[in-house]
C-alpha cells in the first residue's frame, strides 16, 4: 500500500497545487464578494493538504519489497491493456466506420484476442451484438448512433 | 386523512397503463443488472437516462427508481447461487446465502431474500411516505447557509462511512468538487479550467464519469483477477421458507428494515453500508453468533431487508431537500434536472402528482418484483449461466452507448475511458469512487450556496455558525471528523 500511497499522494499534491495556481489567475475576489477562483482555491488547497498527509508518512515508511509484487503482476495487466486498446480503437473508429461495423470489430476483438474464445462463438456474439444493439438503441429507443459511409 | 388523499393522487398516476409498463420495465431491468455481476444500478440508470428524454418527468423517474430498488432484489440471486455479489449491496448475502445453497437450501434462501426485500421495501416506502412531508416542511426554513452546511455534512458523512481511509475519501470528495468547477462559472460567466477545449465549457459530463468509474473500471478489475464463477447447477426447488425459517428470521427482518431505512436517509449511507451493519447487528444479537457464515437464514434475511429499505430511505433527502446522498440518488437528481423539475421542499406542493406518483410506484414496484423474483427465478438463473466473456463485452457496449448517447459525442466516450482507467487505478490504491461522484453532482449547488452565504453574511464565515440549524450541522461535521481518527473501521467489525 505504501507505494500506492506515495504515488497517489504525490499526484494529489500536484493536482491540488495546479488548481490553486489556476484559481489565483481566475481571480479570488474578496471574502464578501468571492470571485470565480475563490472556492476552487480553497478546495485545491484542501486537496494539497490531504494528499500531503498521505504522501509524507508513506515516504518515510516506503521502500518495502515492492519489486517482486510488480514483477509478478506484469502478466495480468496484459488483458486490461488490450481492453483499453479496444476502447480507444472504438472511440477513434466510430465516426469513420459507423456504429454497427465498429461494434462488430470491437466485440470480435474482445472475444477472440482478450477472452480467447472459439471463432464460431466470437463471430456469433459479435454479429448479435452489432445487430442487437443497433435495433434496440437506434430503432427502438431512437438514439442517434453514428452511421458509416454505407448507412448503418 | 391527508396521506390517504395524497396516495390516491399517486395511485392515479401509477395505474396509468404507460406508467405501469415503465415501472415494470424498470423493475425488470433492475433485477437484470442486479443479477449481472459487474454492472450495477448506477451504470444501468445512466444508460437508460437518454431514452427517458421523450417521457414525462414522472414516467422517467418511476422507471429509473424501479431499476434502483429492483437491483437490490436481483443482487441476492447471484450472491446465493454463485457466491459473487450481483451488486455491492449484496456482498454480505454471500456469506450465509451461498452456504445455504451448498447445503441444498438454495430455494429457501432465494425465497427468503425475495420476501425480505418485499417486506423491507414496503416498510421503507411507508416510512418515506410518513417522514418526507414533515421534513420538507421543516426544510422550507433553509437558506443558503443551511444548504451549504448540510451538503458539507453530507460530504463528511460519505467520507466517514467509507470502508477505507477517511483521508482518501476526503481526497476523492475534493477531486469531485474540483471536477465540478470545470466549465463556465454561472455567477461570473468566466470559463474556468477549460483552456482550449470547447467541450469543457459545459463542464465535464457526469454520466461518462459514472460509466467509467462504475462500469469500465469494474471490467478492468475483473480482467486482472480471474474469478472462478461456478453457478450452482442443482435444481432449485421449494422456494418458500418453512415456518421455522420465518420464526428464526422475524426479528432479523424487522431490525434489518429499520436499520436500512435510517442508514439510507443518511448521506453516504445507502444500501451497501446498511447491509453490512445489519449483518453485524444480527450477529451481535444472536444467541448463536458462531453459526453465522455457515448458512443460517437470519444472515440472509437481515442484510437483504436492510438493503431494500435503505433504497427507500435514500429517497428522503433527495425528495425533501433536493440533495442526493449517494451515487444513485445523485443520478436521479440529474434526471429530475434534465426533465426540468427541481426536487426539494417545494416539490410536494408544486408537483404532488410527481411526488406521490413516485411513492405509489414503489408500492406497486415491490409487488412486481416479488412476482419477478419468485415464480420467474429460473430465468435469472439461466442468465447467470451466460459466460462472463460474453457478458463483459456486452457490459462494455452498454457503457459506450450510455456515455455517447447523452450528447452524441465521442468526447464523452474518451472521458469515460479515461475515468475507467483512473477509477480502476484509484480503487487499487484504496480510493473509492462514491465520494467523488457525490461531490461532482452537488458541486454547483455547493458553490452557489457557499457564495450566497458569504454575500448574506457580509463576507464573514461566521454566518455558518450564527444560524442555529446551520450551526448544528457544522458541529456534527466537525464532531465526525474529530472522532474519525479513533473509530473502528466497518469491515473489521463484521469479521
């Protein structure tokens, strides 16, 4: 937990400080006429202070045997990384490929590469998701989903 | 009989065929997301929010509320049969529920969970019906300082009741407030912290963040921990608990309902904590505490009643003060605002059909859910047998569509992905999402109340302690912060 606390504390302090500085340039105003930066400054300062409470004790106690847990854990991040990749792809491809094709590719990738399923199950799930989501959300719930150059 | 007249107004609303259908759909959807592990009521409500745009406010809220309390019914099914909580408020149900299933008593466990949910849900609605009107009248005296102190108390309470470190919870609350400041400042019209991003002018969307923190992050967590999911395959028979079961659980039911209801009212309380506390209390009161965890019916009845009455309790601050106490009611507040209504002390006067319609829908919803969860239990068991690989892709798709469809914007999907990663990493470092979501939602109200109070008080912070109601709220907050250092943490007490 110490390693976590050290990093989260440090990041929290940086974020808090950044908000404080940005709030000053927005204008703090005065106490009887608080400006747009007034409360953000206070909350930023609170974040800075609270993160420091987490950060400094962790720094002092730090240096636990974290290397081994990190080394052992590398493999399990692979799956999460692939899911992240798929999500980013979805976001980038949606406006070019349209909803149905992107969904098909996305689900197929998750099923085949991330979950290593058989091809038949992969194709069937991907196809059903692409068609099913299209019908439920576009035709039935009437949401505005992007279409590709081929109209679906 | 003022209450009776009001109830008639409410039932007139809910017995409209369209509203009845939506209530049913909400309950059905709620049970479904309750059953599915890794996809909770918050994400489901956020997903369905855009599809309620063309409905009337009352229909929209009726459906969304149905998802909320429906999920509490469905969550127990997964806990009992798979030993994985269908959603977080059913974590404790695993302890004795799954053991009962292993002893071949899955039927009575499921049955008791459904009956406990029904009884407690109904007790909760009665409490809500009786307590909300006087509270709303009291809240009419509130000015900006009282609202500010109340919201401050809410944030303190959420952090106090969190299961991890209180400092970390406070950090999350501060982060949520800072996120809520991003966008155009309503009072001065200045763009704050938006830099060159036009998308940020309107603020960071709450829905994409919710989808990220409660949906996508969950998928990431599951990807790291391979969980063994073994559905209890044996035929489930005899759903009705025996006479002995009833005698054993009657006090657990009653205590669970009361604990749940009152903890539900507290900001930051809600169903999760209520179920934990109920289990701990039952163990304390029991003549045979050593049997807890071996599959005894009180261990199912108590927490299952607590998490249901807590949902009713959680509606009280939302409907009477307009302030949400947890992530789900925060989302409901968002739904109210989108539909152009502001819940709060005046709602009962101005929109009685809305207020009483919601209450009446809960009575009806509880009956619908009892039917959905007893005779139709087989359907839900079958859904549990769908492989997780398929479920997880579907859940991700739901999150994407939910984040996108509110504004039809790819930016919102990007925000969702970002907060999915962030939420996952933060959870691993011991930071919980709930305080951030709550402060993000109330951030604007919080700041407005703060600035108006300072104007009223002529630039003095003393206004928060000069006014009696506000002073009491401030004192409670300070007291909580002070005692937090010396308290025992919740998870330790249930061990």
